[in-house]
C-alpha cells in the first residue's frame, strides 16, 4: 500500500483524528501495509508522535523534516 494523501486522510477519518493535516499531533499508521514513506506526510507539520511499526518500510528515506517530531 502506498502512503498517499487519500490513504492518510482515510486513516485520520477512521481514527477520528483531524481532517486538516496540520492539526494532528499524532499519527497511528501502524499495521497498514505501507512499503515506503510518502511525500504527502509533509502536510502533517505538527506531528509529534508517528507510529509506523508493523509495516514493510525498510528505510526512513522520504521522511519529511517534521520539526515537532519527538517519537518515531
């Protein structure tokens, strides 16, 4: 599965998070079948905690510079 803008929005809706990316401070993307980190993640500028475990991501290449990120 690709980490597209639509996929991220669907996950936020499913988990009752904000639909406006910049308002979210946590993203629970664990066990979603992602194989890489998408560029659409850069819209989530205020994310402090990013949960990616249980995916097939082998590198952090593509991870945008999220200045508020404290927990990966």
